């Protein structure tokens, strides 16, 4: 992965890496590293300029993660999240 000017990486749990890649690639992100989900393993890193997003597979193993296992499996996750992606010349990108 190339060096960036950010020190914050956002990690999200998603149910499907392929759909995640399809969506974020439309926004100009590229895959910089991927370990295909297999059991409790799997990780995806995507980057657009200095914006880095990281993804864990949102499978059953998420409930064994030290922080998330504190909550019941029916706890709604991800509410109130806003992701800001910086971009130069938004009008050109939108076109």
C-alpha cells in the first residue's frame, strides 16, 4: 500500500466484498489489498487518493470479536455513521 497523508483508517463490517468493491469502485476507489473471506479471516482495503476504507467480512465470526461480543446478535449496528470522502473538483468527478 502506498503512503498516504491520513492517519485514520475506517473499518466497516460488510456482508459481501464483491458488492462492496462494485459500489466503492464507482466512487473511484481501487482495491489495494484483499484477503478473500474464509472462516474468520478476510480483509479488504480500498483507497481513493488519501481516503482509505477497510472492510471485515460481516459473517458470524464478527460476534466473536472482543468489542462486538459484548452485544447481543440482534443489536442494530452501523446507525448514525457518516463517511466523508474528500475529493478535488467534485463537479468534474460527478460528470
